[in-house]
């Protein structure tokens, strides 16, 4: 039996767990966006140029994947500054 079950999912431990889960989701989503998006610019052969469609499609697919994977958990802003601004302006609760 988990602590959430005992407290009905409303206690301080449940709130803290949801907050950390949302924070971790934002960090992972941002990491994936930057890592996979920038990796799409790597040249396999030095003499060839990277087509402009590669990074555009890569960033688009990563954003799509992150929204699908992390949207329900953290809102999938993929930008800590946007998330912080939403919390400070009261548009989003911490948990």
C-alpha cells in the first residue's frame, strides 16, 4: 500500500511526488528537444551539407513526441522559463 493510498492522494507526500514528477518530465523533455534537435545537424560526411528539412523535421517530431509523452504530466512546455513564468503569473499551479 502506497502513501498516496493512505492519504487519499491529497497529502503533502503526494503533492511533493507530483511536483517532482512534473519537474523531471520538463527536464527530460527539454533535454530530448535540445539533444535530438541539434543531433539532426550532424554531418555524416564532411563534404555534404545537411538539408534544411532535416532539422525542421527532427525538431517537429521531437516536439510531437514530447507533447505526447509528457503533456499530461507537466504541460510539455519544454522551456523552463515558460513554465516558471506561467507559475509566477498564476496561469499554472505547481502541482
